C-alpha cells in the first residue's frame, strides 16, 4: 500500500496554501458577498483574510474542518472591518447603474427585470432593518445554508440561543416584508 503525502517537500508554501484554501474560495466569496452586499468589497474581504492567514499555513494544515474555521475567520474580519467603518466619518453610497446595465443585457423582459429588482430591493431593505446580529444569522443559515452547528462553531454561541435568535430574526423579517407589500384593492380605503 502506497503512502500519500499531503504536503510533499518539493511543494512551495504558496502551492500548499493554494491547495489548502482553493476548495473553500467560492463559498468564502459568496459569504463575503452576503456580508458586504458589494462585489468589490467581498473580493477585498476574502483577499484580506487570505493575506492574513498565509503566515499561519502550518496551523491551518492541522485543522480538521477548515471550511467552518475559514468562515469564522471571515466573519470576525468582517465584523472588525464593519466596526472600523462605523467609526469612520466617511460614508460611501451605492451605485446601482452597473446592476441595471447588466440586467438589460440579460435577455429578460423589462417587466421581469423590474419585478426582480423590486423584490431584491425590498428584501435587501428588509434585511438592512434587522440588527447586524440578526441579519448575519439569517444570511448564514437561510441564504448560505450553514447549519446551526457550523454557525455555533463560527460564532461561539450556543445552538439553543442561535435557534431562538433565528426565530426572532425570521419573524421580524416577515413583519417588515408584510409592511412593504402594496395594499390590495380590497384593503384600500376609498374616500
């Protein structure tokens, strides 16, 4: 029986790091995008985390479940970055022009693009009305599909607490979305 070495001596640290992290990059990017809501910010967030982790290669090689661990590091880095931005006097604005240009080239009918855009804007707006803790929990569990056990490992919060927080966050999100729905003909009061 042949023995397979995971980290051959001829392999450089860069190659080892890439081999270790590459299977997790897509999920990390999706998660970073969910946190930040911007493609460029998500890319920066993942890049920052990878640069921060490269010197810790030997430690990373010893971790059994690297995916949840990387997600936890990403989450903590995002929170740190968010806190520093909140202290900053400079505020950035969203530019939706690129989104609409991309959608116009997608081949969908304009009404479909508009309806999808409105739904996404309503959902994004509703998510923004949740507090940071609730928003991240809903994004991690309901959007990205992390289990409560994985979120427990990322955030060091008991599963029971996560369940109750998730329930409250979903309830609040549902209430916000219901308030955003336009009134039907029967609900309108005519004068």
